[in-house]
């Protein structure tokens, strides 16, 4: 939990969201994995990822990504929605 906060406080969320939009497939997958871990049981990071525009590119990966990216994006969205009513509606 401490590292989750430290990464978010250091500005790590926005570049990860940018990578899921514009990176190579390999970078998208790694960025998704990182965002999923940052969001896991961390309501502050769940909100920060949504506020950074992370939900829309994750949904785009589910529509248009490779099968591996679809699976990874689904996992991240699950982490974002877990115990977070605001993200469940978004």
C-alpha cells in the first residue's frame, strides 16, 4: 500500500494511462498490469486513475485490442470498480 501511494504521489498514474492509449501492445499490457496493481484495494488510486482518463482507453482495449490486451484491460476495470461506486457508474 505504501508503494501504491508513493507511485501515485510521484505522478506515475498519468504516464501509465498515456501508455495504454499510445504505447505498443507490449507497453499497453505492462501499463495495464501496473494500473491494476495500483488500483487494487486502493480507493484513492482508483479515483486517480479514473480522473486521469484511464477508463476510456481501457474500454477501447476491450473493443479493439488483442485477446491478451482485452483480458488485461478487463482485470484493470475490475480493480477500478471493486468497492468503488463512482467508477462502477463511470
